C-alpha cells in the first residue's frame, strides 16, 4: 500500500511539473484559453478547440512546397506564439501542424506558447521574442532568428516557411563549401 501511495504521489507531481500552461477564462468571451508553453496535443485534447482538428483535416498544403521543406528543415527550430481565442491562430496553427507533420519535421523542434489577449505567456517569453500580434511563427537556426511569420501568411504557410528557410539554408551550405576551398 505504501508503494502505491508513493507511485501515485510521484505521478501527480510529474503531471503538475510537466504541464507548463494554465487554463484561464477569456475576459472577452468567457471561453477557455490556454496560456503558457504547450504542445499540439494540448490543443487536440481541449474539447473546446474543435477548430484545431477541423482545420487540420480541411487544409490541403501544396505538395511541391512540402517536398522542398523535407530537404531543408533539419537544422531549424520553430517558436510559435498563438492565442487560442484568436481567429488567425485558429486558421494558421492547424495548417502549421499539418505542414510540419507532412514534411516529416519533428514536433520536438517546435516550442509553442499560448498567450492571453495582452499577448502575455506565463513567463517572459512573449517579451523576450517581442510578440505584438498572434500567431507569430519564428524560424530559428541555432540561436539566430532567420525570419518570422506574423498574424497572416503572404502565400500559404508552407510556402512562407520555405521562403524563410530555403535561402538561409543555401547561404549556410555555401559558407560550408567555401571552407573547403
């Protein structure tokens, strides 16, 4: 019995530590919003967010852009800020998920934060990355910001990501090749 209590305590403690976001009541709509660091699974698991699954199912990305992303994505990381209350986030974030999944991009390379209407995450992340609008998708290479998509896309999410990554990847490759000359 003592062992079961210890295991239950450790499990509950781990669950508390592992959850880096909170559920809050949106002051404008009264609906649930998520604030803090989260994963795509957290959006899928939240009953109030049927927009996520519907958006993933509905979106049809451009195959050529997906194939090109498969070539270039390896050294890049994505930092994503979204408002679960925000219509733009409700459109773009499911599209982003589908694109990343189809391109074979490891979802562990995505750091995602929910913000409230004041664009505040739980800690100082939104200030650190100067978030003024959502969604914001920041493409990083090591500790360097390569580019960002803010609030909307110019073309499609996959083409916009590719337009950030491809030229940077080619510059990095050229630098690497020049070292051997």
